[in-house]
C-alpha cells in the first residue's frame, strides 16, 4: 500500500468518526451542537414556566389622578426599573405641587439612581429630579433629569387633569 493511500485512509477515518459523535439530547435523539447549545440557552435565560418574569411582562404601569387613569411607558433607566420594583410591593401615592406653570413636583419616600441628562421635556414626561423628587410635565422645560417614564396622554388632557394647585397622584402596576 502506498504512503499517499494510507494518509487518505487515516484522514477518511478521522472525518467519519467525528461525524458519528453528534451530541444527544436527554431523550437520546441526536442533535447538532448548535441546537443543543440553543436549547441550553433557552433553559438558562427563560427559566421555568410560571416565573415572576412572565408575570412582570404582563404588568402595566398606571398613573391615576382625579378619578382618571393613564398607562405609562417606563423609561429604559435604572431609576425606572427601581421604581417598578417598588411598585410591585405597593402603589405609590405622591402629592405634587405646582411649579412654574409647566410641571408638578413632589417628594418621593425613597431615592432612586440618578442618571441626569440635559433633557427637553414633553407633556406627559415623568422625571426624577435630584434623586428623590418626581416631576410630571404638562408642558415643556429643559433641564437635567433622569427619565422615569411617559404618560400616554396629550398635553391638553394633562393640563385639564392637573388644573391649578396641588394634586395627589398614584403610580401602580396592574
């Protein structure tokens, strides 16, 4: 047998033995390595059915005042996530005071993580100011805030809702 033929047989044996050892699933079926890795990732990331993460996805933040309720689109900030965690325990009721003819401001009973950024606010923006003040805008302003969320409503609706003077509002998860 020639040396070239032997090398060819050795290489052929190596390739066929590697193909015959595909990973097997728990029930004994052969899977590709990518499929097995994907299945393992789903278990790690997805967890088991009925976990709190599934419940959390169904929850909606709600802003209520003067007998009216609006949904809130939470911001993608650490402070907004911290606020949602606190709302899982119980709703938050805050008295907001008129400030400047464009916003209502009230103290929170806790501090949240600040990520202040110079922001041009819009009606409906809910902002964190100085780490422990919630500001709700019914008109516009420009200042450094950490965004908590946005009330899904028009500025005109919010102006009517807030009226003049102080207002008591509640944030909850439903």
